[in-house]
C-alpha cells in the first residue's frame, strides 16, 4: 500500500510544481521582467518549464528549468499555460482519488482482520 501512496504523492508533487510554474509564467508574462522582494525589476523574464520523467519502481519526478531559446514555443504562450493549470487540476484530482481508494482499502483490510 505504501508504494501506491508514494506514487500518488509523487504525482501530487509534480502537479503542484506544474501549477506553480504556470502561475509564475502567467504572472510575469505581462511585464516581461521578474521582480525581487522590493518590487524592483530584477532581470529580464525567462519562462520556466517543467520536465516530468518516470522513476524506477513507480512514480514520477518533475524538474524545473528555464525554457531554452530554441524550444518550440518561445516566450510565454498563455493558452499553453492555461492547459498546464487545467492539467494540474485533473492530476491533483486523480491522485487524490488514488489516495482515497488506498485509505478505503486499508480500512476494509483492518476491519476484516479486527
């Protein structure tokens, strides 16, 4: 059961990272510059991208990198970022469903042996 839960948790973490990166890209797309804590323009904005790979034994690993200049869609594509937000939402829901199913299965097993 723990491996199923850990796989679902890795999916939740990846979805959270995708949502955070999409929000970051959307927020900074309009200005073209990032801001530091004082609100001053810090650097020219470089969009971020999340790369997600399967891990051995199950689960997923997500890493953040700056978008390469030669990526297919340079800059921030707001439609693509909106798709990332919706994808993250459904990924959250699917992984929460898995975790609920695991919890119910554990409850049934404990009730059967109690």
